[in-house]
C-alpha cells in the first residue's frame, strides 16, 4: 500500500477496527515511513487529550442571561419571573448533565480504544512470530538460561516460571516492541500450541485479576500483578489457557 492508502486507514487502524492482515501491513509501513508514523502519533495524542480530565467544562454562567434575553420585553409578573427562573435552572441542570455524560462517554471510548489498540498490537506481534518463524531469540527450556538473557536488553527482569511438570514447557523467549517500548515475550509450548506471554512494568503497583477475550481467532488473558503487566495469547482452548494463567501466577509468586 502507498502513503495515500495508509493515511485513509489510520483512523480505523488506531481504533483497532482493521483485520489482522491489513493491521500487519500498516505496522510494517509505519516502521519505514516517517510521515505516516507522525500522523499515527498525532491521532494517538488526540485520543489521549480527549481522555484528559481537563475536557470537562461546567455549564456557562451566561445561560440564564441568554434565557432572560429571549423572553418578551414587557415587564413580566412575579409569577412569570418564577417560571423563568425555574426553566433556567432546569435548562442549566440538563446542560450540566449532558456535558457530564458526554465527557464520560468520550473518556470511556478513549480508554477502551487504547486497550483495543494494545490488544491488536499484541495479536499482531503473536501472529508475526508464528508467520516469520521468529518465535524465539533464545531457545532453551531452562529458566536460568532464558531469564538472564533479558538482563542487558530490558530495564526490568521478567518472571520466568518453570511449568514443564504441569504440561506447559518453556521453550525460550524473545525481545519484542509494543506501544513504543521494549517488552519481554516468553514462549511456552503445550502440545502443538505456542503461548506467548508478553510482560512489561505497569504504571502502578496495583493488582488486576485476569480478564479474558478473543480476537481474530486467538484467546487472550490480561492481568496485572506486583507492578507488572501480563498478556498471554494463544490458540489454545479457553480451559487450557485459564489453567496456564493460573499456574503462571502461582509459580511466579513462588519464584524469586
């Protein structure tokens, strides 16, 4: 695709509305085209601005004056003024509610769009690792080989639990890039199914239970623990993937 075609697709690309093949094509184009990449960053900045609390604005103080100016010029009776004040207060309340609801909707949409965009990036990264046979940079079933491999490549040390006894064998790991930062991608194998576990530091130390969803044929689990984000992606069935996540969490808590 050329730049003109890419520019037309950046909006649905940023909202995670494209199919996986088109998503991968645009991913590749953005790595080589500075103009399109800049446009994509501007769209991302716009969404972040819409999510800002500064977007909220109270109802304007001039609303009452405008309503008064819209009334007949003749001197109204006291009862008429009471009616006008009542309607003005009601209109101000409705406007305030409308602004609040609109702001909430915009913030909700931006947050969900950001999570949806991250989910699309992760699915694309998982698909790329399978398509180009680049699943592992370091090939090993030994966590004491895989964990140190990341030491000089990342600003954090990922948890690498050994789950081979439970049927989920570690097969290696690789360095990946998501949302403009380097992340660790741990690779486990369950039968013929590969499981990618992407992990990187969270913005806070809070705990977040695993949530599950599916996208483009892959099952995804996302959670936060001990200040780290985790996203597990595979074509495993839901039951086996849930078991893997449960074991990963249990053994990570026990592994130094």
